[in-house]
């Protein structure tokens, strides 16, 4: 059975290191919807490494708020993607 180009690309991405980078970009695209405008506005960068989401912000009060929201962040992201892509959140 011949593979469609889309299936071949999905298979390649799933097996490559690109998947984490693509997931981070996808999370950035829906970050405001998941976390709200204020948190989104003051989030500098999102990065995924081995099922760990790194959230970068220079706002101290936001760092404290995000620490308390870690379980909620994991739940919302995993629900949005319908798979367990995040198991840990680190605030930097």
C-alpha cells in the first residue's frame, strides 16, 4: 500500500527531533486561548524538551502564579492536543 505524502511527513516528524519544536510552536499559537491574555502577553518564550514545557518570563509575579498553575497548564495542553505531550512544567 502506497503512503500518501501527508502520512509520510507525519511519520517523519514523529520520528525526528522536529516534533518538540513543532509542538512548541503549536502551543504558542493557542497559549493565549489556554492561559488568557495577561499571561500570554508576559510570556517571553515557550519550549518543549522531552515532555517538559519550559515557560520563560521576566515578570516575577507571573513566575509565582505559573508555579501554582503547573497542574492546570499540563492538563489544558494535553487536553488541547488530545495526547500526553507535557508531563512537567518548568518556569524560568
